C-alpha cells in the first residue's frame, strides 16, 4: 500500500524585493518567482504569505457567480466595476503615504497632547511594527512517498504550475 505523509521542511526565509520574491536557505537563493535556474515560486502563493490583497477573490466573495436571485450575466459587469474601482483607488492613493518624519511629528504631537512622554526607543519600535516586512520565515511542504515495506523518499510539494508550495511559519 502506497502512503503519503504531509510534513514540513527546514525553515527558510522568503524575501520580497520590488515585485520579485526569493527563497533563501542558509544565505543561498534556492527559488524565485523570476525566470532563473533556481526552483520556481508562485507569485500568488508569495503574495498570500505577505498579505497582499487578491481583488478578484474579493469581488467574487462580494458578488458570487452563483446566486438564486441574479443571473450570471448581471454579476459580471458588477465584478468588473468592483475591480476597476478598487484599482483606481489604489492608483490615486499610491503617492499618499506618510514618511517616517510625518509619523514622528504626529506621534510626538499626540503623546504630548496626552501629557505622556515616550522614549525614542519605544517610538522606533512602534514605527517599525507599522512597516511592511521584506522577509518572512516560511516552510516548504514535503511529502513522504513510500510503502510499509519499501523505503521511500521525501518529495517537495508542487502546485499545478510546478512551483514550490510555501507556508508561513
């Protein structure tokens, strides 16, 4: 009888640089979302680990394809409008980010109005907690493939496109 056991591989670091993701093990890149001789990563899997928003998934949740009170052809324009509106909002707000200096000013102003002093160390720790991470600890899913009587081997799990499947640690 053939059996599979889902297990995890050693810890690794997934790093994001711009739109690219790279998987590192002991300071060596072993996989990437870009074309390379390394193993492949799924950009969608990496986006999910970093908490990126899948707008198409949101539109499907808001306006599901199956409904008892609306026909599919009525929903498609609504979903397209949802996607277009979300993307336009992101485009319009991309330059409206606060700088660290802006945050410092507002943070200090807020605490001084409350009459509570805050140390530079506490402030820096709080600001750091608000920033997007550029690296996250991950694990690669592994399967043990074998039988009770025949020695098996560990195999990395791949998605339907041949990309490694990663999980946030």
